[in-house]
């Protein structure tokens, strides 16, 4: 008989300690809040915003980064000296930089050059390095190249997002939503609305809805020009363009996107996304980013339909991150003008909803 033994007790001990450290981070964190959006009670429809911006790294991607690190550690891809590399539009890189620092590992974020300065500063605050790419469509191959060059591990959120998260439960975002809705007047949401970035969040929620046999329908809101919407509608791949709404929208359909668990897709113009962001900030005083605006715009379209058909029920969507990351972009009228985005008509339409 022949055998080869590659067991390294020191590495196994480090991996055990690393997994414990990542899980301890989750144990220190409370669940995220579920805010009631102030719709008129007479409408018979309740809207809720699950506030993922309160995670330690300030966005929904904190959950994903934790899952990706646990996945990489358990698969043997991450060791005590592994350089972590990720392709990202910013928020996932922020969260992964946090966990890399927690484990004492070097981190390189491969991000579009248009990524907001606020996000870059946070990545660097956590000890990460920003590798800027002029063509957002090249972040994948550039990440793979850097991983090969450094002997590091390319996390590849766009491939592994849907498989790194336990969609059956284990305090994933879907299970959390249903537990928090249990005492509301419409405890089982008629709709859950999310954006598409990696596709991982919609995959997790869509699978959970079916696994638990809920009547809830899932809507995915996609910014203009993204590949997800036309590809879902036609069933064939449609190349898109880089999104101006950071965090969601992709120039290609990502491997983690599962179209069959989605009941509806809505394509939202950028001006409407940013108008909805500002409207939410006005109405709730929760300072949300533009990706949240995309989902709220799609949710409000669903609510209008429910009211017109006399359907009562609840709708849930997410606060993905805070507007504090976009002070120089979506918050600035000068930036909007420079980019040819007029939010005035859409903003007035949102404001008129309550006046009517």
C-alpha cells in the first residue's frame, strides 16, 4: 500500500481558531432591525425595511463576507498566510477587508475606478489595498491574475454567493425576516423585494420561501442597463453595462443568480432609484443608499398594484447600506447634473403619493 499524508497540525489549529473568530463575530452581533415604513394605515398595505446597514461593516455584504470566509476556511482554500483577493463594486470588499484583518491576512480589493472614495477609504481603514480597474468588466480576470501572481485566494463572490450561505436557515436573512414578521398584522409577506448584485441574496430568499412553503412572492429590482433583467425576461444571456447604482446591477449574469426562484423582475431607471433614496431619507430619517432606492421603487410599484386590486398584506425590502458612503455622488446635485440624471419628476411623484 502507498499513501501520502498532508495533514499539518499547525495549519489545522489555525483554521479552527479562524473559524471560531469569524463565528464569534456573528455571536457578538444582534440581528438587524426591521423598520416600519410610515405608509397610511388606511392603505391596508404595510411596508418594512430590514436595516442591513447596522452590521459592523455597514452593509448587507457583511453576511456574505462572513459566509465566504467560513466557506473558504472549511474548503481548505484559506490558510494562515493566504492573501485574500476579491472582485467587488465596494461593499463586499469593505466587509471582506474587515474579516481579513480579523484573521491577520492581507487583502486586495479589485474594484472599478468609479467606486466611491468613501468605500475606498473604509477598505484601507481595515488594512486592505485597493486595486483600481478602469473597465469594470475586467475585475474578474484581474482578480484571478492577482491570485495567481501572489499565490493567494480569489474569493469570487459572484460564483460562490449562492452556495456559501445556508439557504435552509441558520439565521440567514430570509429566516430572520420571517421571525421578525411573526407578530405583525400580515406576518407572511405578500412580497419580498431585493436587488441583484451577485444574485446570492435573491437565491437565498427564493430558496427559503419554497423550502418553507410560504405564499410569498419574490421580486428582484434591477437598475437600468444591467444584464439581469433582460436575461431573465428572455431566458437568454444579454450583455449589460456597468451600473451607476453601486452594489447592484452587473454587465453579465453572475453564476450565483438563480432565475427560477424569482417571481418578478423590475427594471428601475437610475433617476428613480436615486429619487426613491432621497424620498426614503426624507420620510424615515434613515439615511439609505441608492441600491435601497431601487428596491423601494419596485416595492412601491407593487404596493400601488395591491391597492388598485384591493389586496391587503405586507411587503418587505432591505436597507442595503447607508447614504454616508455616497456623499460625493448620489447626495450631490452637482454630481447628478454632471451625469445627466434628473430626479425631479420621480421625486415629486413619490412625494405626491402621500399627498394623494
